[in-house]
């Protein structure tokens, strides 16, 4: 009988130093519970592939907001579509990042968000590479083969095949079948198909047959381990509203400040 | 200094480009403000995986939010009948399909319709590309909604981009806080001016050459 | 207000001579109602891209089984992953196909089923081409660029970008949002994303909001027209069981005959 | 002539290769017969878009069928708890993922584990590839279940393929109606013989060289 249910610690134990780990970084669909388990696990020299890289302000982290950027000390390379380190709120993490980038102990690979998902898909289909229309003539062209096909220029893009995919879903059964809710679907289904080893954190585990087979988005075959977030965990479904509200309030304050500063400028 | 349109008014003018039945992606900044002025029957797409969503919640309604329903600007929105969620691969197929109109912010637009959208981090030189390259390249129609000039007064409608290009020869229309400019094969066509502005004054604020449209008119909102 | 609901005749009117038309050919998920409308429409010199090409026996067609192979007279090229023309039941259509292939008035492009879907996906992402691991050293290698990437051989595959996608779904709303049931999902969602003009036939049209936004598989933006199959249509939900049962019974008889012949041989 | 295993017995032996927790795709022909002998806890995938489905309906149960639930062999199946439906792009990601075991029929298998699976139409020379290339290439483990000899008696386990190759160097195990043969780096290893058969008799029916396994034994079912 297939039973993929596991604790977070057991599930991340398979992660090795030097692995390429992919996950949504922030917001709905980010596997906050697994990010923390990876932090506790301590694997080093990781390459992180993430949609965006936006460290949290310290004040939010102190209020319980999960912040995967803490994994930075274990990271040698970041592949991301978007990065932002707010000048107005320079955190210790931002300083470390900038220092390590200057030193060369941290590498950053930037790409478009579309590049990121298409390169994951290329891996899911085990392609050798793809010619993408995106990025011709831009910064991301650097070092990439350019080819004209039917009169249009394309850039060669290599697949991204993660060693480990950490994903988040609304519900699972013990076979690993997953359903998502809202925009928390994010890139989780593609991560599951592209990665060698896949761990899913969920708010709820139900019996096989309770998920309508027409509604399952990620079939269990793509999932190696299922971890249920304890309800009383800070990122569990009962408590996550607390820091989400704190986060919204903080952002509103920041926006108000920025707006005030802008009006002062104008 | 002459009065320029507020961001809200610029957004209001840009939103007039949309008609019922259109699908639209709104970039961060001025474009996101369009959401309040968009005609009924336009479906808004957000690249993180939703289309057809409703207005965002105000600060006094936060008890109502569904924590799993945010747009790419990280704002919590109301569900609407007919809305659909999808993964981000589907999202970028949608974005590249030519079925969406994109209204994006801009740092510079050139005479040829090249556009610089994405900023580069001042601190660590990493480009903040996000979905901008895909949105600009894939749009059925690309509208750039931005201020006409940078904070230091330098023109943002230029002969050639001096900032890193996001997508080449893609822009269809530029809506700024003083003008509406159409990108055509023969050059930039000044079609509308903000209330109180003359074509000459706009030309003075613009590095690129502007052709004055025969039906030039004052902007309406 | 978006309203994509249309009759089949109106929806197929946009199809032009010479178009590349894609659809599931047979079984659940095949748009039998639209295939017939395309037949009535009469567009010529079509290229058909289909998962399999298996003409029906005349006896089944006479019992009402939909058979898109009748579109053959309007076709100059077939792109397919599988084709079968049973020797034991040579139909007039099979004879025509074989004759036209010999004459050269009909072209056949064979590929693996995986090639077909990956080439559609390449089109959906507007790629210039992809390097596929499938088919190296086989018949499908012919005429294709071969490239070694990281020590593995791949074949260059061009996107397939259909002019027209005919799809079938269980339910739609008037915005074109679609949900599927069972294996009738088939390749319909990919066809919708890859094609320039998409018509969906459905058994039922519901009000916007009735389809759960988490369960919608094909968002309406990919769909240009929605056609409801009349309940009393031979392929409508009330009557389709009739010819499905006839079809199963016929196949069982054929299998029994084949088995008897085989045992006679042995 | 010596007795060979029936297709059902060949399928029964092939099915023994599967263990609870395995995912498996069964090709048309002998492999599809495995479905009746597969241990509980194995999930069957069908490339048209389903995994974890139940047994097919018998002819006297046709009133129960859901017309939208067929496998790639066009047979109507029972739903099972835990089953999932998906589109065919997801299906081929699954097939190429290395997470599935494939049990496929074969026309020929070579010493190097090359396999010819797909037939070519006699009437019009078009190859009937279907999903065979993907299934053979992508399998975590590829088991070919077939008769040991063709109808005309010619051996199907050969030095080099004479029929069009479907996938090269992919086969892990060959289960025939007279033998079980493992494909190894040093050649084909005869591991099991059908009841009543000697290794010499099997070698006589085989074109490729066979190494006799030190633990050679009679097939069990």
C-alpha cells in the first residue's frame, strides 16, 4: 500500500549538500514549513531556484513571517526571476547578499519568469534544450546561443532539472495526489513534474477517493513525500492569518511612507 | 511647472484603451491603478495564476480575505464569477499567446517601440525581470503607462534606449502624464495632450521625434 | 459581456481552405459534433493533426458511430502518432487512403505521441523548436537535425501551431471556461493553448461562477467559441451510449474472430 | 512441438516483476493481460490520461460503463479510489519521468537491449508508433513481454534488429513464452525457463547469444 505521509524532518533528510532545490519563495504556494525544515537540516552549498527573491524585513520575521531567505547561509547560487532588496529597509540579510555577491561567494542567475517555467517544463519532458523567443537582445542573451528559425531570433535555454522540489498544496491523499487552492497553485505543479525528488506540504490529508479524480492537479506519482503542516504550526492554517495580517499592515505602512516621500519629491 | 496628470488620471486614460471582452495584464505601478477604471467585461489576468478576479480588498475589509488569493502585486482580491486559477506554466502560455493586452509601466520607450521596463538592483546589480519580458513580448497590444519624464526631469520617450532593453519593437501605445503617443512604422505619433499642454511643450519634454497627428486632441477620461 | 456561445456552423465558418486543423480523432474527448460541422463546411486541402488515425468500419458508421475519417476527401496531409487500417476490414476509406498515398496526393507525417504533445506545447510557449530525446536512431530521425547535449543525442522538433483547434469538454460557461471528465480530457487542454482559433463542443453550458475556479482546466481566454451539443444529437449525451454500445459489441466480435483465427494458426 | 506458455501465463510471469508501490504502463497485447495478475498497491497508468484505475468491465456489465473512462486499449474501466485523470502532456511528462515501469509487447529485442515495438502498416507503410517510443525510452524499467518466436518460427531475440528500432539500449528484462532473459552489460542472461524446456532448446530458438545464469531456474507464476 502506497503511503507517502512523512514528517518534514524525515522528508528533507534525503537532501544533500550541493543539491539544486526549487520552491516558491514567498506568499501563497510557498512551502514555508519545508523551507524551515531545510534550514534545520543544514544542507550546504545549495543552489536555490526560486520565482522571486525578496527577503523579509526583520520586523516581520520577528512577528513570525516565514522567510526562506534565511537559507542564504547554506546557498552558493540563486536562480531567480525577480529579486528585490528594499533600499529603505536594508536588512542584515541584504547586506550579506550584497557582500557575498561582491566577493564572488554567491552567484546570481537572473531570468524572466517565463524562462524559469519553460526551462522547468523542458526538464519535465526530458528535453535537451529549447529555443525561447524571450530575452533576445536583452541582458539574458549573454552567453546563450542565438538562432534564427523561420526568420525569428531565439535564445537557447537549458532545462532546469532540480534535485529537490519543495511544494505546497491545499490537500493530499496518502498516495500523494494533490489539489491546490487559489493562486497558491503557483508553479507547484511544474516543480513536481520537473524535480527528481518531490516533497509536498499540505494543510490537510484525506483518504484516497475523497479527491475527485477530475480535480486532482498533481497526480501522486510525481510526489515522493507528503507532509501535513500541524494546525498549531506558525504556518499552519489556524495561525497563518496572524502573520499575514501583520505583513499586510507593515506593507501598507511602507507604502504610505513611500507615497509620502514621493509626494515630498514631486 | 505645468500641472501633469496624477497617476490616477494617467491610469484612467490608459484604462480607456480597454473594451468589454478584452483580457488584460496590469503591471506594477501606474498600470495597477487602472483596475478601478476598467470597463465591465474586461478580464484581468495576473501572472501568478489567476484570470477574471475582482477588486482588491480595502484595509478595513481584511477579515474577508482568502489568504490564497493574491495578485502579482501581492494584493488580496475578491473572487468574481467566471474567474479561473491555473499554474504558472499555463500562465505564461497565456501571456505569450497574443490573447492578452498588457498595460505595463516603463522606464524608457524608444522611437522604434523598444521598451525598458525592468529595473536593476542598485545594491547588487541583479536585474528585476519578473514577468516583464514575457508580458511585453507576448501582448496582443502593449500599452506603456508611465510618467513622461524621470524624477530628474530627463525624458523617458527617447531616440534610443540608454537603459537595458526589456523587449524590442513591442510597444503599441504610450500613455504618459502629459501625452498619448502611438508607435507607428513611420515614427511616434502624438495623438493627445493633457489639459493645458501644447504640442510644443510636449515635444520639449521628449527626446524622440514626435509626429503631430492630424486629429490631435485633448485627452479625455 | 463576453459570450462565446455559438452554433457549430457559425463557429466553423472561420475555417479556411489549407488550414492546419487539430483534434482528438476518436473516443472520449474527440469533438464528434465539430468534426461533422467541418465536414459540412467543406473546407479543402486541410492538414489534419490527430493523435491516431483509425477509420471506422462501414458497419459502425452505418450505426451512427462518428467517423472523422470521412474528412479525408478534404485533406492533403495527415500528421499522426498512430494509424491503423485493419487488413481484415478494408473499408472504401482505407482503399482511398492507400491509393492517395501511393499517388502522392496525400502526405502522412508520423511521429510518437509524445512528440505530438511536446510540439504542441512548444507552440503554446511560442518556442522556435525543442530538442527531444525521443526517436533518435529511429524512422522519425529522418530529415531532422541531431544534436548532442551533455553527452546525450536529441532530435530537433518544430512546434506544431494549428490554425484551428477543435476540442471537446464536459461543461463550459459562456466565458469559455472548461472542465473535463475522465479520459475525455485527452489532449484537449494542450490543443486549446497551442491553436490560433479554438472551438469547444460541450455537453452542458452553465452560468459563470458555477464552475469552481480551482477546478477549471482550460481558462476561457484560450477558447474562441463554445458550442453546445444538442441533447438529441447522435453524439449528444443522451444518444451517444447507443453507438458506443454498438461499437463495443462490434469490437468484441472482431476480437473473437481474430482470436479464433489465431488459435487456428497455432 | 513443445508446449509454450499461453499469453495469460506469460503475462502472469511478467506481472510478478511488479511490487506494491510501483507505477506501471501496460502496452497492447500480452502486457495488457498482466492487469489481472498485478499485486494490490500497483497503480496502472494509461497514456491517454489516467493513473490508478480499476479492472475493465466485462461484457455483461456494459450498463455500468462511464463512456468517458477508457484506457489506451479503448477498454472501459472501473474507477478506483485514488485514481487521477490528467491531460496528455502531463501523461508524457509522467511517461518520460523515469517513475513508471513499462511492460510492453515486442517484435524483436537485440543483445544490446534495442527493441522493435511499433509495427508498420502493411498497406501504406506508415509506422504505428503511438506512445511506444516514449514508453520505452522513459521507463524506469522496461520489460518486454512477448512470444519467443514469430508466427513463422523465426527468433525474436536477435543479435541485431532487422525491424525498425523503437528505442535503443532500453530493455531490462524479456519475458517470453519459453524463457526469462535479463539484459546485462555483458550480454543476455538466461535466468528462467518455461516448464519442460531445457536451456539448449531455448538457445536453439534464439538468434542472440545467451549466457546461462548460475542460478537458472524454472519459471514460477
